[in-house]
């Protein structure tokens, strides 16, 4: 009987890409992959180490499996991902139940590491991050009709609060021909939507070609016949060009959806964050995007409680949010991360103030989102069917304005048989919190 290997992957889609590449190597080595990690022989915890909450979730998962190992329900624990890359020796020393702790550069050796730990060896390996190849076969962990497509890894931006460059290194783009080839292979398996991810998608190719090649990449991807939707995540504001907006406006397959992590609007806060811009320049950017692509759905994330953020700075952010009226917005309280400039900055803000500001922002955004959803009533939209909700006794899916696992859903009744992955027309008749309710019209 083949040894059973389970994997729990935490954090962002980029980490999920690592997991899928590792799963392919595990499968190729002849191991059986099981979705029930609690009954596996070997469990891999692919961790996130970005902010405090993510680190806590990763450690909690490791400790849960450590207890299962103590109870002899599982045999071995392997820890991979950003947390083990970031806290290498500390993690190995503080949780000795981990049979292997691997840096990102060791991901390619995952099958051999499984063999070594099953033979009784304790493995601690942290080779160069660049030895982890971003290309290769994947075992998709998403539904069959959509997939993430990583176009680059690492980041050359040096935002004062962010540990990603310390963890993932500098920008490392994948050659365009390899990205397109992988996209073609995914579409050949039935994938209809590709979600492009990187730490900063808008600078894709700068390290390889001396300039951003995202517009050219999008144009090439649009030539894939059976591909229906291409979605862009993580577009940094300072790198959004007129050429990129022109491609989005021209190419039907590139969705009118952009995720732009702005973080703040007050110029002095952005300056301390080591980010360019101010309220005026960001307002001009939003106006430029909406002029080029009038029906663009804009998502952003903002951060409150950054060291030195005054009440006036916070008020400026709130006014900007009211004026910009983002259809999608998430707000996070600043998390001080070791080895980042912001960790030791003066004028740190109390958690109670951070959380109060976060709640105020989300209350305002809730009103904006409600109004945006109300405006959808009476409109007919294309919905990518995801699944059937047996409790609500209806189907649900996403519009082009809804990214998977981030945004809302459309719950709808169907007038004919449908399947996950179908694309149907739905008339919106009502709203429910962040979601829409509709009736299928095709």
C-alpha cells in the first residue's frame, strides 16, 4: 500500500502555487495524496509567515498535528513555506516534533525529504531560494474551472511594513513562453478562468526584459481559444500604465477587475511606509482607470494604525474611501513584523486604536458595498457557476467582479440543469450582505 501524504497549505495563492508544485512531485514519486491529513502517514504544513495572525494560524496547525503524532494517528510532520523560511532555526528548536523544517529552496526535494523522514532522519534544510524552480507540473487544488497562474515571485518594492522581500527575495519573473505554455496546458484540462498572481503583477518581466511585459503577456494569453476569463491581482498603483489599461479595455478576455493594494491615502503615512503618492495622486489614478475602463471593478486593501498615523491622517483615509467608492475593500490593522523598518519605528499605536479605526473603515465600506450591490438589481450578468448550496437549495457562482475566495457570490435559481464551471446569465433581483441574489435567464 502506498504511503499517504497529506498537505495543509495556508496563506495566499502564491503559497498555494508552491503547494501544487510540491504535490506534483509527491505524486510523481508514487506516494498517495490524501485530502484527510489527519489520517495521513506524513503531513506537510505549508505555512504562511506574513503577519502575526497568519503566523499564529500556522503554528496552531503544526501543534495540532504534533498532538496527532503524539497519539500515533500520523507518523511524521514536515513544515514548509514562508514561516519556515523566515524563522528557520527558531521553528526547528521550539517545535521539535517537526521531523523536517524546510526553506523555500528545498521545496523541489520534497519527495526525497519524505523518504528521509520516514527512514528516521531529522531534516533541516535551507538552500538558496533561487533553487526553487517556479515552473513544472502542478496538482491543482482549485476547482477544475479556474486556476491561479503565477507569473513572478519575490518583490523589489521595499515597503517599510512588509517582510515578503526578506522571505521571498527579489523579483523573479517567469519567462513569457513558459507562462503561456502553462496557461495553454491548464486551459486544455478545462480551466476557464486564470487568475494571474505575483507579489506585484504590474512589474512582471522587468528583471528579464528590462521593462514590464504584463501588457504583452496579457495579449498573448488572450490568444488561447478556450480561455474565457483572465483576472489580475496585486497591481501596484505606481506601475499601472496607460498601455496596461488600453489592453484591459481592448481585450474582452481580460476582466475589468483590478486589485490595487493602496494601503493608505495620507501622503505622510505613505512616505513613512516607503511608498510613493498621496491622496491627490491616488485620486487621479482612480479617475484615470475609470476613464479608460468605465465599468472597472476596483478592489483595494488599506492599513490603519501604522506608526505615527494621526487622527487627521486617518480622517484623510476615510474621506478618500468615501470619495473613491471602491466596490471591494479590505482593511487591516498594522502588524509590526521583525526585520522590517516599521517594527522599530517611533510612535507605535495601541491595538485598541488600530482596531477601532479598522472597524470604522469597514463600517463605511459596508455602506458603499451595499449601495454598489443595490445598483446591480435589475441587471443581467454572466456568472461562473461554482457549486450548489443544498441548504439554500440554489446554485452560486461569481461575476467578473468577484475574485475567488476574496469577494462575494451570486446565489441564483436555475431554470435548467447546470454544472460547476458553466457560464450562465443571471438577472440580479436582490442583495444579501456582501452577496447578490438572482434568477438564471439562459
